[in-house]
């Protein structure tokens, strides 16, 4: 059995008057990769963006229900949303390097949280070490170590995505949300990101939105299968892929629909 | 029916398509020529205007050394002395004060509208701000005379001079409210809407993915705006400010009504000033029998044009230097 890190309970979401999530209840096990799968428009990304409360930053969105992160409801009263987002990191489908240097991109999260004040006293060596550590963790260090202070926009798309991974990891989140993180990448870069994710699950809970069934098969330990904003089935990957209960799940994983 | 149509089809096609095709191509050609000519005409306006000004100002440009025209403070047309320095400084003072007053609040307003305001508030606020840009400048001038000038005369000048009277910037023997500050305030209100409108568009054009990236790291809205959004948007924001600056430099009517119009170099924000635009508007068409007077006023217009063009070119060069290559 697994230990749930996140419990999603009766989660509903609306864009204007359109309901995108119709009461989702599911668990995300700790230190595993949970893949959210389903056809286009089924609410995969919406669900993911509810897990770090990013959905509410868009105009005219509304969320109800609970998301328990280690027993605390992130939609509860008095919750500091910046703290939620510090604990739950995110990797977007397209890399968006911040308009600053490679170094500053990785240091950004630390700096906005004022962490450098305790760690970085004096000559900044600690921040240097952190930046190096997470660039290594993202598999980018060797390629950029001689040009850390060049603008991040000069990197290739694949490198930018690894930079975004390093940037997210540098805040040391417990959970990493990945929204189709390889969709803009060439196959080699995509494979690199997949390997990083597999290595990361040792200490991090990963939630992965993917429209690629094969990617879900390669990476996922646990599956959440959505259909038109509803949860159809959730459980260990083994079970979903080989002995699904629901007709739609069987048809989807067999590649007959969606 | 079908058979008839099949039989007729070569005819139909011939009748329809050959002349039609030719007509379409002809219309396309003429549309392109017509629009191209209009564009060319607009582009040529600036050099034509400058050339006309040079020709009309030539008598005085030939008769007086340029250094005297630009740097002499003696403006006595009847004695044949034409020093534009007080007017150039008047324009620069009033514009500088206007921009100092206008830029910070309009940028913060633009940021609020683009980043914080809910859609409904923006839908109401944006048209109202655009409307502000459409109010005729004489209305702003009247407002300045009725409200700003008395306020400066009765409250602002006494209060500031009472506490900071020793600072040269605030020291003045001009007891009326008419002066640089009044002109600056009126101009500031006039350039607000154009700076806000352009800056808001520019800030909104920053991709949401960039905002999400910063927010998802736990940054607050303000941290995101300051460190990410504005860093990305600032060349466009600078362009918005330059647009406001150009408008402020050229604005005539409202300024003329409140700056006091004294041909002296201002030394304080409470001194009267006489910007180039006001000089031209007040005097052109009068006293034209004075020798060289007509040429002098057109030289003033030329100087104003050069100042505006100079500011635009300089700021564009700075922008190009400072904008990192993509």
C-alpha cells in the first residue's frame, strides 16, 4: 500500500459558467509518479493547476472542494498561497525562462523567499553552491557552467526546459507538478527530462499530466484517468493498464478512443 | 438541367472567369498603388515639413549666428535681437516637470490595470481613460486657469516656499500661480492617458506563462510584476513614456494658458516660463512688419521639431542598446 501525499476531495472547477472539473476525488501517493491521463479537454491541466492554486490566477475561474497536502487543506481559510506554491513546484509544457541570466533563473526562487539572507551571508558562495547543485540535478550543469551569467533566452528549448526544472527544484518542493513537460521537446531532450523525473521520485512526489499513453506507461506508478471533467478510474498503474474496471478506461488504454 | 449546364459550362466559365480574373487583378494592382501612394505621402510629410520650415526660417538663420539664436537670452524683436534660449528652456522645464509628475502614477496605474484589476473594472476604466485623451486641450487650459493656478498661488507656493524656500528650485519672486508648475501639472494630466493606454497594452502583452513561472515558485504578484513582468515589458513601457514626452513637448494651448508667458529663463518651478509652442501660437500673424520676425517664429518651430525628433532618436538608440538580443 502507498502513503498518500495529496488527497483530492470532491474538487470542482469552473471557467466562467463552464464546469471543467465535476467533483474529483483521488489520491496522489508519496514519492511516486502519478500520471493524470485522458483525452484532450478532459480537465487534466485544470486539475494539475488546482494542486498549487495556480488556476485562480486566471480571470473568472472558481474552485470548490478540498486538496489535502500532508493533512492540510490548501483551500482552507488562512492558507498562504505563496507557501503552498513553495511546497508544490511546477514545470510547464513550454519552457518560460525568466528574463534574466541562467544563474539568476535558478536563484530566483531562493531570492524571492529571502532564503539567501540566511544562506548567502557574505560572499554568496552558498547560493553559488545551490545553483550548481540544482543545475546538476537537472542535468544542465556541464553545458552551462562557463556561461552562468549569460541570458537564459540564449539556451536551446531543451536546455531551457531543464533550466526550468532546476529553477523549480531549487525551491526544494515536496511535490512537483509537470504539465506535459516534454511536449515542446525533441525526442532526445524529452528522454533526458523523463530520466530526471525518474531519478527525482526518490525524494519528491511527482504529478505528471500527459497525453502520451506510452509516456504514462514508461513513467507512471499511479494513474488518474479523467473523462470530460469526471474521474473515471484511479489506482496503481499496473491495475489501470491491465485490469481496468471501467469500459472507457479499457478502451482508452487500448488506444481505441481519445 | 445537368446536361444543359454541362454543355454551357465552357461558355459560362469563359464569360465569368476571363474578364473577372482580369478585373480582379486590375483592382488588386490599383488598390496596392493607391494605398502605397498614401503611405508614401505620410512618410514624406516629416521631411517636407522640415524643408519648408528651413526655407521660411532661412532669412534669420543666414543673418544671425546659430550660437546667438540658440544661446542668447535677449529677445527684443524690435531691436532685432532674437535669442531663443528662454523659450527652449521654458519648453524643457515645463516638459520635465510634467514628466516627473506624470510618469510614476501612470505606470503604476497601467500595472494595476494590467496585472491586478478584475476584467470588469478594466472594461470600465479603459474607455474612461481613453476618453480623457480625447478632451480638447483648451478645456484642460481652462481647468488649469480656474483650479491649478489659484491652488498654486494660494496654497502650494506659500506652503512649499515657507518650508523649502531656501532651495533654489522652489525660490521665486513670481507671486501669481502662473508658471512652470502650473504648466507641468496641466501637461501631466494630459499625458496620463496616452502613457497609461500604451503601457497597459505592453504589460498585458507579456506572456502568461512567464507570470505563471514566477507565481508557481511562490512569488507574490508584486514580486512577479517587479522582477519578471516589468523586466520583460520595460522597452515597451519606455516607448510609452517617449510617446507621452513627445506629446508634452508639442502641446500648446493648455500650456500657453497657464505658464505665464514671460520670455525669461526659469530658475524655479514657480517662475513663469514661455515655451516655444506658446511663443509661436501667441505671436504668429501679429507684428509681422518687424523685420525677420516671421522668420524667427518659423525658426522657433524648426527648433521645436528638432527637439522632438532628437528626443525620439536618442531614446530609440538607448532602447536598442539596452534591449537584449532575443
